[in-house]
């Protein structure tokens, strides 16, 4: 049964040997040359599965991977509420800051670190959707992860997230300095029409 759809993939709920799983399937893009499309989908699927497996092995709370095919990933179904749908999220925001600091410490950036990709179930907070994730040691990509969260939540929630990130990241101050530089650039400025 289809439970979600994004720009690159569809998410289905399935039962495998009596266990409820999710399967993420990267769909073909008709506008791309077939060989190029297959290569892109295959490499993105492989990278996403590898990153999620690495995070899981290093204690970062993400869905466990059970199997991966050329264009699909079978993973643990995580129950809970998306952070974007929660009214009170202070504790979850602090946990999200800690999780992102750990990911960055492992040299992994999420690429879309927003409340729409964080699930909370009581004190259990998990990060989902690693379709845009990558390996990176660069401060720029890490700062963009922070910027995406800053733009997605109220200032009070962001402060809880940021303070937790700083407390758990050895490079946090430097990365926040990079974030300040990014915000000064023209394309990241908020503009209003008069």
C-alpha cells in the first residue's frame, strides 16, 4: 500500500515474513535518457542505504535497513509523529540537535534536515529520508543542514536545537559561523515586495 510519495521515490507499506516494513522505490524518470536514469537511481539508492546502515551501526537513530535492491530499500517502519505535526517539540528539538551533531561528526550530511524528516514517539526521536544525504567533511554542507532547520521552525524551537547541536559538536561554533556567512549571501536573504 502506498503511504508516501516524494520527488524521487514512492514509499510502500509491506509485510515480509509477517513483519511490517516500508519499502522506498526510486521510480524511473521519463525525461532522462534510460541508461543515465538507471545509473542515477542505482547510485542514489546504494548511497542512501550505505549511509543509513553506517549511521545505524554508529548508534544514530535511523530506520534499520533489512535489504536493498538496485532501486529499492526495505527498512524498518518507524511509528510516531512527524516533528512538523507536533505542537510541543522542545525535547525532540534538543534530541534532533544532538543527532545532527553526531551525524556531522561521522562526516554525513542529511541534505533535508527539517521537521518533516524527524519522527518522535515519546523520547524516541528518529531521522528519516536520506535521499539527499551524502558524505562530506565540509562546513558549508553542514551549515546548510542547520539553515534548513532554522527556516522551518519558530525561533524558540531553533534555539533549543542549536544549543543542543553546539553542546554535542566539537566543530559547532565554526559551523555556526559558516551558517552566519551563508545567511548574508543574496540568495538566502528574505525579500519582500512593496
